[in-house]
């Protein structure tokens, strides 16, 4: 499937930075904030999709960009602001999720649920 995304993908250098940020910071951020992120299961499923060798590279690039934005400590609304901190993250993530969630398989979702359960991060 070689659909054109309605967004500009990051440059190869930005993609490498995003992948590095996500590899280093995703799980620590999720562990600290899982109960404050209403879309945590989708974010973790997207993480598994981005790491899946079967996922097309342009889809991985878009998912990693959204996940990198989620874990950046400083963005439009800092995450420490009560009730507001994840609103910009949610907007960015949901825009990408709406475009790409059809690439997130049941296997990715199952792995996300199992990982969140193993970390005791689901209610």
C-alpha cells in the first residue's frame, strides 16, 4: 500500500532523532503519566506498530513523529499543567491516529494491552 499521507514526513535526520527520542523516552513517560493520558492504549499500540518490521517506513515515520511529540517535555502546553498539559499532545497524536490507525493491527493492540497490564498501568 503506497498511499500518500496528507502531511509532510520528517527528513531522514529528523526520523532518526524521533526514533532515538521514542526509544529512550517513550516507556519512562508512559510509566510516569499513563493514568493522565486518556489515549495511552492507542499510544502504546502505535509504539508497537512503529516497531513492527511489517509496517511501511512512511507510516513508521509519521507514528514516530507523533510519539516523539508526545514525549517531548516542552511543547505548546507543558505536560505538568493540570488538565491542559496533554491537550496539545492529544491533538497531535489523534490527528496522526485518525490517518494511520488502520495500520495498527489487532496484534499491536494486544501487545499494548499486555504491556500496560504487565506494568500495572491500566485501570
